[in-house]
C-alpha cells in the first residue's frame, strides 16, 4: 500500500521505521521528512500545514492511508478535509483535536466531566489576570491557551515572573492568538508519566506507559522543551494506579467525548502527574508524543498499520496491542541553544549509523546533502538503546555518543534514571 506520513521529526522517523519493519513492501512517502527519513521513504517538499497540497499529492500518488504526526494540521482539520475527499487518514478530526489545540477547552472539558486535573482560572485580559496573579503564592503555573510547540507553559517560582509572562502573552501577544487567553493553575507535585491511548471512537488500547524529560538540563532544570528523552516501560504506574487511570480518566474522557458529540479516532496522549492524591491530567495531546513514540515503536510487536487503520475505521474489534518485554531508552541529541535560538548546518559524524546490537539512531532535525548529514533543527537525533533491563537500555543509548556526534551537541545525561527506583 502507498502510505503518506506527515511530519519530519523523530516521531515520524520511528513510525516509518516500524511500518517498514512490519512490512518492507510498503511504499512510503513523507512530507516533508528529514535527512534520515529520505533514506527510507520518498520525501516530498510539502509543509505539514499545506493541507490542500497534501490532499492533491495523496490523490495523485494513490495514497491508501495517511498518518499525521504533528498537531498543527490536526487542529486545522486535515482529517475532516481528507475524509470529505474520500481519503483514508489517521488522527482525530478538528473538533476532537481541540483537546490539544485549546487548553481552555481541555480544562473546561475535564472540569465538566469530573476528570482530575489542577484547579484553574482562565483570563483574556491583562488587568484581571494581573490582579489575580499578584496575590498568588508560587509555585503555580501559567499557560497559553493555544498551540505553542511546548513553549506555552510556565512553572512559576516568582510572582513577578508570572506578571511579566501574562503581560507578554496578553498585551505584547508574543505567542499571537495562542496567547490571547491564558490559564493560571495550581502546581501539582509528583512524577510525570505519558500514556498513549489508541481510540477507535468508543473502544481503546493502551500503549506501555512511558516517561518524558521535558526540561532541557539534567535534574529537570532549565526551560521546558518538546522533550529531551523518554523511556518505556515506566514502572511508576502500578496495577492499582492503572485501574484508577482507566476509571477516573480514560473512561470519563471517552464518556465526555460522546456527550460532546466528539468521535475521537486516533491517539489520545494523556500527560499525567502522579500525585499523593492519585493521578491527575496535566495535558492531553491529540497525537503521538515525541520522543515517547521513539521509545515505544521498537517495543511494539503488533502490526502498526493494522492497528492505526482499524482505529481510524472505528473497528479495533478483538485486536490486541502487544509489546516485547524489553526496555527502550531514547536520548535526544540537541543543537546548542535549543530550546532557544540554535545553529543549523553542523556536519554530523557517524552517520549513516549501522545499527548495532540493541542500538538504533532515529533522525529528527537532520538534512542530507550528497552523502553527508547536517543538523537542521533543535532536536537533531534520537539515540535509542534497548535492553532486558532499564539499566541496560540506558547504557546502550548513551554508548551511541561514542560514534555519533556534532559540534556543540548537547544532551541530558540522566534520561531514564528516575525509573531505576522501580526496578528490582
Ligand atoms: P503542558 O504544556 O501543559 O504540557 O505543560 C508542560 C510541562 O509543564 C508539563 O509537562 C509539566 O512538567 C509542567 N506542568 C504543567 N502543568 C503543571 C502543573 N499544574 N503542575 C506542575 N507542573 C506542571
Ligand atoms: N513529549 C511531549 C509531547 O509530545 O508533547
């Protein structure tokens, strides 16, 4: 089958890698792809949000199924448009994707259906926000309503910072429309976990729990990023907690979707905070997580395409989702400066990486020129280590730094460490 994958990050690389691992006869196109994806698939230079062009391309190449990686085309209704044109596609429609594209929508939804989440207040004007924030004791969290590539949430330590952030968002419009409304919410203490749920409209399957590392530096220090590394399975969710997550979060979410007239087919990413008082939802995303997906794809044993097509057709039926009983750890190699301004165009040494035992390199922000690869984004590569224990998976991921590197490359050295306390 001809398949189109939309996106050009490590997440899309890992999806394509898995599709070809399951069946190397698939003909895969990627828009726009990246330096490494172009070695596995035909890359076409169409942006992820050029929906009309993507649709024309899908018709011309007789694409049998399209998989959408990033949130922006989902929030702009790519799924509705493809479906109206008789094209099969994986992901939630525009109405459903609001669960990620508007934090106000998501918080109001959780509030209405009794899904545990941090208490919040929403504002659309600076005066009232300022008055409220001025009397609030940190820590608390300020969030822009709209999509902001992981850069719209701020954990506040000093009230003055919060006032500046509210001013930037509401008055200076530094994030444009995405910051036209803001949320101020209470700080949740605990450990974060990511749970990807494959939904077919009514039924669901769970991916293994994983854990992202959002902050740029070791020890969860520094600015939030799109994610500096992830590992799976995350064992901080025991059977009791999982049951609570199913009853208090997943079932209530699916029920809420039905009551709101939302047919959710696609991945629902549930970002969790495991607190003393039980699991809370920090955020929902309407898509596969990045870099969680890069840790999950090597562990997934079921046929990915079959799962995604059946979910998109509302027919998960009796299908099981199966995983190996190994561990995967994904370390992100980033450009100097990321998540702020960063340089591009550094030559990457050690590529193409000839996958060694239990070590894989997935491309994210890379570009190929001749037979050389260059950095072309903030998050450049994903080093994946596999192992029979978490420790072994971590060790294998970091061994890749012996062979693959670029000038001023930076990465966290503690990916996966938090998980070791749950291992015997
Ligand atoms: P979000 O954009 O909502 O995913 O938030 C980004 C990151 O900010 C999360 O992954 C957490 O690390 C942190 N965060 C967001 N909301 C809260 C909260 N209420 N309490 C503690 N940390 C939070
Ligand atoms: N890993 C966080 C995200 O995909 O948004």
